[in-house]
């Protein structure tokens, strides 16, 4: 039943991807900074647990609380200064979706909440097997400073 819903939701999303307004031949050039899908804004992240450069002064470490599988999982992000001190001055947002069924399962971009220990947490739900993508957006002072995507299969 769930799969039927997914397939139906796939149709309209495909149509919406048309009309990027980009000139013909743009594919030959370097990928423009902003595409209609907005995906080019998100750099592919190294594996969970790795130190990821955030800006000149910070890095972060991310990962689910357990190996992702069907069901609930909590995404955790910790931000540190280059000196290794925890930093909670960022706003972190996340969006979990299936790239092959864009929008079918997305809850939209949600803000992580800060735990007492200073970790950014966002409960997530993986509702079917397949390809998944967790997109992170880091903001400071109302401005986006970093966007990254973690792709995984279950
Ligand atoms: Cu799906």
C-alpha cells in the first residue's frame, strides 16, 4: 500500500522539475550555482562520524544514533570550534527524503533542537527501503553558511 502512494506522488514532482529557464547548452558548462532543484547548493558529505569543515572556524560531526534502517532514527549533529570546543551558536536544519521519489516522504526542512549536552537532534522516520538523502543546512545570524547532503541506502 505504501509503495502505491509513493509511485503516485512521483508523477507531479517530475513535472515540476521542468522549466528551469536555463539556456540550452548550459549542461556543457560548469554546473550553475543555483539549479531548479536547488541540489547543487548541497555538497556531498563524507561518511557519518567524520569531521566536516563548516566555515573557517568550525567543523561538525553528524550521524544517526544507530545504523539507519526502517523506522525511527535520530539525526545528531555536533558543532565544534577548530580548537575542539562545542559550539551551539548555529541553527541547524534538516530535510530527509528519497532522491528517486522527490517529495514523496519529505517532511520539509525542520530545525534541529539543542539537547542539554549541546548536541543538535532531529528525530527522523525512514519509511521504506531504498535510496535516502539527509540534507543539512547550517545558519548563523540568519544567513546560510553551509549546506551538505548525506546519501545512504537501506
Ligand atoms: Cu518511497
